[in-house]
C-alpha cells in the first residue's frame, strides 16, 4: 500500500512501549486536504493524526505508527484514558458543512484497505475500530451520522449485530433482574459501560446521559435500519450480547 510521506507532523511523542489496540476514525471538518495537512502539521496547533485520507483516496502518512500522535484528546474507552498511546488515528477529508461533505467511494475504499492492514498487523479486534464520538461522546460527533459503518461491517472489518429473538432477550433481562438492575436506564448504562463507553458521570447527570445516548445513536442507528420508534434499549441489549460473543 502506497502512502504520501512528503508531509510530516511535528506533533507526536513516545508511546512508551504501549501496544496499539484501537483505531480511531475522525473527520477533519476543514475545507480540503491541503488545509487539513497544513493544520495537522503546524506545531502550534498541537494536534496530529497518523493518517489522512483525501476525497480521491490518497493516503497521507503524517506520523509514523510507532509514535503517539495527538488525535484523541481527552477520551476514554474500556477504563483506558490515554487513548493516544494505544491507538492509530485516521482523519478523513470531510466537512459536514463544506463542499467535501460526502464520504466518497475512493476515500472509503482506501480506508478499508488501511483498516484491513492494521487489523492483521496489530491484531486489532473488530470491536476496537471506533469513532471519535465513541471515545469522547460528550464533546465530539465525528465521523458523524453519515459515515458508512454498514460498509465496514459488510466487509467484515467491524462486527455486525445479530438480532436476538424474544427468548434470548428474556434470558439477558432475567440476568439483569437477578443482579438488581431493574430499570431500563440502569441496564443501558451497564451495557454501555461493558462495551467500553465512559459512564462514570452519567448516573446522576441527565445532560451527560442524554449526550452519551445521542453519541451511541449517531454511531449505530442510521446504518442498522433502526427507526425513531424502535427502542434503543432492545438494540443495546442485542449489541451487548454480540459484543460478549466477539470480545476476543
């Protein structure tokens, strides 16, 4: 796989021997690829990513994998808070309010090739390819509601969600009940926590809870044919079940 190595960001430091475990997908929210390169390679911006993919599918390698790029910011996943040290960051030349407001076929094709390479090279689990909004749900929305997650699941790059029947759902609900998780809200927070989301402050803060639920919807609802009237609760139970089956 060919990369453009002409541009390098000075914004990185050592991983301190941390193993690469996650891949984080972002969008730039900038005008175009040249502006994104300029931004990510300016020392004063104090931000970077390992890779940038343009609308025409060109892949720019801005920071070497062995280094800790500064793309995740304040974030959390499965009790880990230094996400930069354990992840590769991929920026997409996309702006929901710009002319580059589509995830082009060439861009997603290049992204898939990159993800498949990293999955093999670093033994990345299907559940460990994440949105920026997954690891920072209270402040980030990228790569956004229009990102084609279904295309990644169809290519077997990320996990698909197996639909449970009523008896299977009842088994899980009985388990919740036996462990005294009686309200749907309690069960949803537990499920989100097990999957990896930051639920530390949502129990008694409705504003943060609603932001977390919205971040989850942005990631999962559009490409899984879930209607507004369908319960997020039952989808989340199915997600938890699938997550436990594909955890390793």
